[in-house]
């Protein structure tokens, strides 16, 4: 039986963003490289952010439970967020995170097959590890897009929701620290957002991320 003091101490030590990355790295070690390989349809002279920055920012928006693109741009407008994304993607020169209009424009022209390939990769990785996951539930997210009449944008947005939801379920059920704290899904999303916005990943964190972990779902 965990005492209230022990729970407080665990809560203080828990880094939800780091826990999210541990789960992602364990199950999908090539995910970030796959994001970087997404074919970019934009004219090269207009590109400020690579596909990996745009897509990973959207994945974090979905993981943290933010309901709108505008809210994402407002809540992620912190030095800690910029540095965390830069460190995860290996970008030393990242100065800002993309505005939601930039992401909307990118999704409007992105070939849907690019994200379908990433989703297929993730499902194959899970099958290798013999890990099951629930079907995505449409009502878990408010699938909102500024260009709602653009089918390609809506399709890509939904594919990102599916991709994120696979990681979300593994994150909620597979992290030993999160299971010990016995939080609701909404609380975990909120805590992940707060961790992403306030705690910068350290070199020690990345050393730990390079080590294999065991994940138990019981």
C-alpha cells in the first residue's frame, strides 16, 4: 500500500515527458527517423521547419489533450518546449515551434500515403512485440482543423490522431511510474503537458533513453 507521502514523492520525481519518450523509443525506435523521411511537397525556398518538427508538434498536441490548434500554439510558446523538441529531433538551431497556420498548410498538401506508411510501420512493430492495443475511439479527440473543407488536411489530421493514440495507449498502460500513481487519462495528459512546458530534457535523460527497458501491462 503506497502511503500519501510516498505518492507525493513519486509525483515530484515523475517526468511525464521523459516517460512518454521511453515508451515511444521502446516500441518505435525508428519513429523520429521516419518522420524526417516524410516526402515534403513544399517549395524548398519556403521551408523553415522540416516535416519532423511539424508532425512531432502535432503528435504532442494530441498527446497532451489540447483541443485546438490555436491553443497548441499558445501553450507550446515556451523556451522549454522549443528546447525539448529540438533535443528530441537533434536540431540545435530550432528557435521557434511552428505556428498552427504553418502546420495546417503543410497537412493540406501532404500525401496521405506518407502518414499511412508511418501508421503501418507502428502496427508492424507492435505485432513483432506481440503487443495488442484497442481500436482508436473517434470521440477521444476533437478532430478540428482550420481548413475543414480540405479532405487531405482532415485525413492527415486524423491519421496523426491514430498514430498518437497508439502511443497514448502504450504510455498510459505501460509506464510503471504512471501505473503506480494511479491517475486518470485526463490527468496524465495534463501532467504530460506541464512536464513538456516546464522541464528540459538533460543529457542524463538521453543516456537513459538509449538503454533497453521492460514494459509490463499487468
